[in-house]
């Protein structure tokens, strides 16, 4: 199964990613690295650096995740970094995730 993990560079997210990889899943990590670490993401996992409040980038990441394995290097170049929003609130971030998820269904 292909899985997109938001916050996958933090402690809980990275642990979740490792478990998913051990179970044979393909994983994409979406994280703004405000509290997570690039080093926490396995080298064979695509890390998209972005904020969940950036609905456009999150939606594009959902689309890309559906085609994981096709052209991962192209995808890395296509998704620019999102500036960190240190003061974004959890409700703002949750709203971004929910909106992007609804568009995909």
C-alpha cells in the first residue's frame, strides 16, 4: 500500500514510517521540519518538505504519492520548499489536511 505520512520526520512520525516500511508499504513523508529532522527519514523514503497549511502543495503531494515509484527524482525537483510557519496553529494544520483529503475522495 502507498502511504503519505504527515509529520513523518518527527519522533512519532518516523517511528510510524519505520513500521510501515517493515510491513512492506511504500511511504512518502510530508513535513515542514519545524520540529522534525531530515535525518529521521529513511534514505529510501521520499521527503516532501512542506507545511500542511499549504493546500496546493499538499494536494500535489497526494497526487504524486498515488504514482509513487514512477519518477521520484523528478518529484523532488518539482516540489519547492515551503517556508516554515513557526506560528501556525494545530487547527490550521488539521484544516489543511482535511481539505486536501476531501478533494482526493
